[in-house]
């Protein structure tokens, strides 16, 4: 019953190499949610150019990300997997919503403050209005739920505020989206500094497991992971490094904290780290194989890109036309 399902929208940027954090924190949940909701999973390439990109590299990464969505288990016939730039309604609605979003609201966004200090030589208007484009993404599809990381909550709140403001003026145009925060334990921290989130933009390659890391690299990075000076495999706030490794092991194996603690009772960190590494290899290896296989099939991927762009365009244009009418743009003559 396609129509009775609620709608879900989410997206990822194709910049940087995706990490295990992106997989356990987002992609894997997306796959779980894909049965329950009518899902739109976007590769948000328009957001990516708020920071300077190499064009060929951006194109390559965008395609790799789209392929990865499928390799991770999202069925492209049930889920609409597409590029943001293939649906011009995103940019058009973003323009309209810009006129319903206050400078003050955007100035408060912590991601804008972070990114403008990181890219002080390129604080462009797109970086400033980034959250408005994100609001347009979500509202175009009348999404009920949006799975996001905690770092995107502020953007989602803004989306809700703008949608409510718009609805307040023009009537019920937009569905007000709810955040869907993933299960606890899915937040993966850096292997080198467990106080920081594992991030694709981390400068230290040993801090992150990239989804395309080969088995030897994965095992090596876990061997080097920061733990602490005792040797107890125990989940505790004062043991953030070990707790993070337990979280990763749990995510990879489905075991509980107690099971993991029991399994490594009396064993040292060496055995534990090796087991964590192997469990991650056993998750990533099939993903990588599937990715390689899919990447070879150009016609198949091209076809998905084409068909899903059409589906997304159809839904998005419906909302856009409604909005255009509400704000007073002239009727189209057919
Ligand atoms: N800004 C999000 C991020 O960096 C990506 C994103 C863009 C997104 N549009 C979205 C996420 C819409 C959810 C819904 O993670």
C-alpha cells in the first residue's frame, strides 16, 4: 500500500570518503527504514558546491555515493535514489523559501559558523543559505520523517519553523517534518580521539575507517585505536575509547554490551581489537564487493538515475507548482 506509507526524506553529501560512522549512523538505518516508509534518498550535490570542489572529482564521488546507497541494500525500485541537481525544483523552492527565512535565523546556525571559520576565504552566500536548500529538499517531498544526525537537528528545526511560517500565511501547504534520530549506540567516535565524532573530514586517516578501506588497513587502524591504560573490556564513561570499540563491535555483530564484556572477560585489548577489526571487515567486505559489481554495470546505474530523477521530479514539481500559485506567480498557459 504505497500511498498509506509515510514519506521519508534524507540526503548525504558526496564530499570526502564515507566512514564507518556514516554507515552505522545513517546508511544502515536507512535500509531498515526503507520498508516502513516511502523513501527519497538524495545525493545532495548542490549543497556540495558551497565549498569549492574539483568538478571531475565531485561528479565521480556523486556517482559513487549513489552506487553505494544501492550497494548498502537500498532497493532502487522501492526507494527513490537520485541526484539533487537533476530535480530543478530544489533550487526553485529554495529561492522562494529564502524570502521566508530571516537573516537572524541563518546567522544562528552553528554549522554556518563552523564552516565559515574553516573556509574563511570563501564565505559565500550559498554557505549562508545552505539550510534553506535543505528545507526545500525536505518540504518538496512533504516528508513526514527525516533521519538526521544530531549535528543536523538545528537545520531541521529551521525547516519546521519556515514551513510553519509559510503555512501560517498561505494555509496547509507543507507537511511539518519530524526528526528521526537513530538508535543510541549508532554514534561512532574517532579511533584516535574518542571525544570527537568519526568524521570524513578528519585530517588523520587513522581516526576513521573508510567504507572502502581494505581488510589489512581496517585491522591495522583498529590495532592503533586509542584505548586506555588498564586492560579491561568494559563499557564505561571513563573508558571512551574502549566503549567506542564496543559500540562498533555491537553494531557490526548485533551483540549486547553484556555479551561483549563477557566474551572478552580476562582477555587483553589485543584480542579485542582484532575481533572488532574482523567484525568490521565482515560487514564492509560484502558491501565493497557489491559496490564493485554495481559500478561495472553502467547501463543499470544509468537507468536508475534516469527513472528515479523522473519520479522525484514528478513529486517535487507538484509541490513547487502549489507553492508558486500560493505566493502569486502567474498561471502557466498550456
Ligand atoms: N545537510 C545534510 C548533512 O550534511 C545533508 C542534507 C541535505 C540533508 N539535505 C538534506 C539531510 C535533507 C536530510 C534531509 O548531513
